[in-house]
C-alpha cells in the first residue's frame, strides 16, 4: 500500500517557481492497477517520480507498506520504473538489460539466470535475448523494459506512459498484456497516461489530475458515469454540458424538460450545469413527445462504428448525439438542417460540481 | 501529338550515376592537390633522405646508406668502433612514451570531472565554461609555457608560497625535470581531453542513469556499468588527441625540460640542427609517425568494434 500525504513539489525559485504538485493526498492499495490520468503538465509524471525517488518532495511524505520512504534514494526503494522511452541500456543485450537489477541486488548467478529466462518467457522475448536493444522494434523494446523492471520483483511497478510510442494495434495488445502481467505477478502497478481510453480499459482505479491536483479518484465506471466536476467529465470521454436548475432530486433543463437526478454532495439547489454523454442521446424524425426536445441538425459525421450528430437546441445550446450504426444503414434521419426530436435516456443526466 | 522518348531499363539511373561520379571527383580535386603537394610530397622526401648519407654541413649526400636507420637505435663506439645500443636515444624514446602516457592519464583524471561538470550545467553557464576552456588556445603556446615556468621555477610562485607558509625550508627544484615537462604538457593538452569527453557526456541520456539507480545501482556502480561504457568513445578520442601531440611535443619539453631532458621532438630537431644528421632525423621522424599510426589504428579498431557491437 502506498500512502501519499500532502505531497507538494515546487520546481525553481522566486518568479520562475512552478508548483507541479500541490497537497496531493492519495492511497494506493496493494495489488491494485492504479492510473494517474491527466493532460500533459498536470503533475502526474512528477508524482510518479516522487514515488520512484528521482525527485524529493518539497513538502509531504510518501510511505510504502507503512514505512516512510520519502528520504530513501531510488536505489533503496523496492520500486521499479518502466520509462516513457524505455531507457534501455544501449551497450547491453536484451538479457543483460533484464539481469541488471538482479545483479545490483547481488543475487546468486543461478537465480539470476533462471529469473531472466522466466522474464524472457513472460514477455515472449526468448528468441531475441542476445540481440542489442537497438536491433529490436519499439514494441519489443517496450517488452524488454517491462521485463527489466519486473525481474527484481518490486513491490510497486511505476509505468510512465509506456504505450504512447506504440502504434494503435500494438497499443491495444499491450494494454491487455499489461493487465495480464499485473494479475499474474500480483505487483501494484501505478500507471501514468494522458489517454483516457487506456485508463478506462486497464485500471482498477483512476485518479484524474489537473494543474497539480487530484480532482477525483474512482473506478473507471465512477469516473466515466459519475464525474464530480466539469474538468473530469470533459477529459474523460465526449461530453455535452447543459445549463439547468436543480431543486431537490430533480433538474429542469434551461431548454425545457424535467429529469430525476441524484446530485453529488455539496451542490446546492439553483443554477447548475449537467452532463449528458452523447451516446445517451438519440434522435428521431418527427415531433416531440414527453421529455423530448426539438433540435435542428447542423452536421452529421460518419465515423465507422457510430455516427455523430451535431445538434442545436431551441434555446441555442449545442449538443452532440452519438448513435451506433445499424447494419441496414441510416434510415429515417432528416438531412442536415432538418428538425428532429431529441431523446435523453433515463438516468443519463449527471449534475456537476463546477 | 507528344513524342515520348523510350529508354532502356536502368539507362537514366546509370546516366545520373555517371554525372554524379564526375562532379564528385571535380569537387574533391582541390583537397587531393593539397594532400599530394603538402603532405605526400614532403613525406616522400623524408623517406628518401632517411636512406641517404649525411652531408658534412647538414643536408645529405646522394649515396645509399642505412646509417640513418641504424643510428636510431644503434651507435658506433667512438673509441673501438664496435656497435652498441644508443642508450641516449633509447632513454629519450622511453621518456617520450612514459611522459606521454602519464600526461594522457593526468589529463583524463582532471579532464573527466571537468567535462562532466560543464556538461551538467544549465545552458548559459555551460557555454561560458566551454569558452573558458578554449581561451588558452588564443594565447601563443610559447607564452603559456613560459607562464608555467614562472610558476614552477626556483623563485617561482609555488616555491615562494610554500616557503612563506613554512611548508618547505628550501625551494624545490622543479624546472628541468620530467615533472616539469609532464606538468606543462598536462596543462597544454587538457582542453583536448575535456572537449571530446564533454561532447560524449552532453550526448549521454541521463534517463539511463536514472534507470540504473532505479534498478538498485549505487552511484559508483552506475558510473562503472552505465556511464563509463557510454562515454568511452569520448575518453578514447580525448586520449588519442592528447597522446599523439605529447609524443611529438617540442616546445614544452624544450622550455621546461631544458637541454638534458629531451623528448622525441627535440631529438629530431637536434639532428636537423646542431647534429647535422638529416638522414637520422628523417628516420626518427618516420619512426614517430609509425608510432602515431599504430595508436590511430588501435583507436579505429576499438571504436569500429564498438559501433558494430552497439
């Protein structure tokens, strides 16, 4: 279990000082796949480097399994890192790279050899163990970096955007691979990414970060379906924000229509903004029934598995609907400029803390 | 109606290649001319001279002789005409070799930390420090050597300070010793060690050092196992750049070593001057060149193996 308390990191001094992390509190459970998600510059990599020990925190403490490790150098923390560009030793072979950590821990030769073989098997690199790291592909380098960091069997594995250099297909494969490795080894994974889809696919829990702060921690489902604030909703998935009025457990949209909601703590009655995911909105031709809104179609964008429909509501607010494409083709939708009825699915409205 | 000309397969490519080849020759012509007249020509003169007999007042006599080459290591005893090892030459060769190696080691010991320090500074300060390293090149070598003399002579700065502090009772004789030559050459050639190592450290990916620490390497182990192998090309280049001119150094040993502590360069100069033995001088020059070539070939082989590996 990693406990991070009031972690603050300031780079530089005086006018050029930059607060990369401010008062971050977070607890990561043992054996958890924990993801730090946020845009670049949000402090997620800084937090990772603090856990690894590459940077000392300006304030706050980090403890691992109840022991304060804030003052330990990286070489004395039972934590290994998979670096963003792998940082494989170019003057060593694949096997030598994987053996490095074990050699530093002064393990017996026979144990090193068997662990390296086991790691090579785990990441399916047995054939290439004598290659130089410059002679293998990006995906293979990624596997070697993973094997090198796993070989000493650390308590925590830190992964700094390890998949960002891979192409789409390989990235998808490695996502599943990483999840499998985490299950098999039982090691706590702390994974840094700016890719929300990656975070949702792999994580047990996600911490969404922005401007040096953690905004929300929760399961992928929590984060996607019940984001606590506008930034989280906007960063994770596609969002429509609408103005509304909250009274008790009901909101009235500015454009009309009343919906039952459960408001998060700390949101008082009155003007609020609400989130509706585009896939929870459907449109059909014709007039409007109860709890249906009318809108004008502005643009229709076809994107393979689904079609995105950009709509303008009666009060001028813009929203998007995303509908799965049916095998029989798009029938019955008016062309751009046409009037349609907009149906919002029940329970699809989330009230946001602004 | 447009007329299309038809070409045989590969015809256009061959034409392009031919014209490329021609212009490449034309462009390298100036360099080739300079190499022939300014390097290969004089070198041939030296080779020819080394196989001739010495003239009475310098210069050469045009008759074939192996005396020049023999005299590099063997000399005729003046009393009984027997052949003996030229001890004076051998001790000069040894002094040149050992002082050059010592200079290389000393510049490495001082140059590596310096280069490391410079390369790890923020960019503005780094340029300033690099500039400072190259400043000595702006002053004449002789002037700089005489400045060293001012430091180490019997009434020089170092001795005066040590006497004043009471560290020593009488001045240390440093001038005209092997130490003086080594000290002077270390000073003169230090930038030639610092710059290539700086370039290597500058290229070093410090994330690799972080990775080593992350994998439980101590500072010393990370240096030995990761940093050193990666900056080795810079260290080898710096060593070659220091070792080769040290071997042939002339001004520094002349000023700081005096008349007794000769090095290879001084011995050669002697043959063309007072010694009036041009064939011996030519043979010695070619020997020095051969030694340098051996060092360079070793360098090329080590680095090319390195590249084939990495």
